[in-house]
């Protein structure tokens, strides 16, 4: 599970220690699972969790950055494994 927090500027970020309200999503390799983000957006779960309106574009940005973060973590893990060999 990963925690999604709403920043002061209204954007959503994956951050376990960010202040304020948060929403927990299922994770795939340390990033929000795209299916969970889509489901939460469709159900308006972010609106309920943050007690404010969260736009569809913010949810889409979270989905895209989650995928990018997973790719970066995969690359970092691969580099560490190569160093161990």
C-alpha cells in the first residue's frame, strides 16, 4: 500500500510522511497501481478522503507519475543488482 497526500497547491503526491489527510492505495512495485488509481478516481474516493474536490486531471497526473516512479525504481533496482554481480 502507498499513501497519496494532497499538497498545499492541490496536486496529489505519493508520500508516506506528508502532512495532512491521506488516501491509501494498493501498490505495484512501490507505486500506485494504475487500476486502483482509476477505480478511486471513478468512485470519487479522493474527494471523500481529502474532503475536497479533486479534479480528473489531478488523478490522471497521479497515474502517470506513478508509472514513471515505478520505472525509475525498476531501473535503480537493476543497477544495484548489476553492482552486486
